[in-house]
């Protein structure tokens, strides 16, 4: 009967030892983060780029424009850990010369679409990090 308590005590001791072995910078970073607090991300982070693509796709589906928009620059990116990861993005978008048609549907490769001149807007988007969740884009 003493074995389960010994295993638990040994596991806790190893965990404490592992935490003590972290560098002071790593320990300070762990203490400084709070659950639910937004964290700045680099605009070129692959997670940010995927979230931006999902937000642009959602924007294009909900837009009444005859042409597709595509993101040209991620201005600001933040993540927030709640029930999942949420990405808060501020993105520059420009209209393309590619028309929306029933044939293309949602499968248009926007990177091949030339940009139209003079049609640009800044969009703030909230993109959930779960692949099954629908991103919501808000135009400001």
C-alpha cells in the first residue's frame, strides 16, 4: 500500500526539480503570463499567416463585392488562450482582379490573383485557432 504514495511523492519531487532547473528568464516568463491575457505575435508567424488566410476567406464569403480580396500585410497580431486559441488580427487587404463566380467557389488561390488598383481597406479580424471553428471578420 505504500507504493502509490511513494510514486506520487517521487513524481512531485521530479516536477519540482524540473521547475527549479528552468532558467530565471523562463521562470519569469511563466509567472508573467496570465490565462486569458493577450500576447503579441510576430506578423510573419506561420500561425498568424494561417489565421489571416482563414479570416480573408471568411471575409470574401460574407462580402457582397464582385471581386475577391486578399491580405497584403498583417499590421498587428495577438493571441489569447481561452477555451482554445483566438487570434486577433489587423490586416491590410486589397481587392483583386479575380471575380467571384460559382465555378471558383471557395477554392480560389488568391495568391495568383493580380491586385486591383486603388481598392484597399484595413480589417480587424477575430480568428479562432480551432480548425473546425468559423473565423469572423469585422470590417472597420
